C-alpha cells in the first residue's frame, strides 16, 4: 500500500488534517507530523523515510524553511514529490514531479496500484 507524507506549515494544521482524512478515506495511508510532537524536524524526516510519496501542501505557492528541508531530504532519499500548488521558488519548482490536487494524486496512486502485477 502506498504511503503519503504531508508536508506543510503547521499554521494550516487543521487543513492538513482534513487532507490527511481525504487520503485515509481513499484507502491510502497518510502520515502527518504534529505541532506538539517533540521530535521536531527529525520526526518529519522519519515520516518521509516511511512514506512512498511526499505531498507538499503549499497554499499560494509558498514553502517555508522546514518544508524546503523536507523537499531536499525527500529528493536525497529518492522519493517522488508532488505539490498542491505551483511552488513560487523557481529553484525548487523543477525538482518536483508535478502539481496535483488531492483528488488528482489519489487517482494517480490508485491507477499506479492497479497496474502493478
């Protein structure tokens, strides 16, 4: 089963939880860091390791320092990265696999799963 890690600003934590539930409702395991977790960035990196895909939840195209670190780490461990909206930093934009809505990513995951032997 494909696992997705959601990376985004904790100021949107309520929305991140709703997006996480959309993946769960679609039978896709979805990991999310918690603002009250004491592991900090190390916990985020562990979740990237545990996941197959990193999904950047970047409202208005903005990614902060922590999410940029998540992107760099996911690239380093060869995990595909998708973003909810185009990333405003052109130095990062070309490094991701694409921009997808939640439903588009769910459909992509389901279609990839159905083509596996």
